[in-house]
C-alpha cells in the first residue's frame, strides 16, 4: 500500500516505511493508554490509511478502546461502522478489545 501526499498541485508518494513507522507510533501510544492514538488507529483501519489495511473489525476495536478512554467522537464512529458489520464481526471486535486490555494489565503486573 502506498499513500499519496498532496502538496499544492503535485502528488508525491510516501514510502511504505514512513507509513509503517507512523502506524507503529500510534500502536505504541495506544498501548500506553492514549485515547487519541486509539481513535487515530480506528480511523486508519476504517479508511485503510496510515499504513493500516482496511479492516472494520480492527477499526471497531480501536474506536471502542478510544471511547472507553473518554474520546467523545469515537463512540459515534464506532456506531457508524457497526452499520456495515455483522453481529459476529462486532463480537470479534469486542473480543479483541478485551484481549488488548487484558494484555496491558498483564504487562503492568
């Protein structure tokens, strides 16, 4: 996947390593409890941007985590993408969110 940056009247490709680094930073910040990083990951997975593949299950997971951490817009985004998901996909997203939270608690202990 290649992202394209638009500058005035020309477009330039962004190297995959740059987008991978951006995604890695978001994941690290989310692991530290950053609600904005969780929200940004939800956006990335729901749009297939910032080095993330389009994946509504992962997007739902990250919007769910962001909402749980107090991000006011995340709950709305989660509801929007839920309209495009099956009940099984939503259940899987919720399972992944719980797994992410429990993995973080094990690291702290």
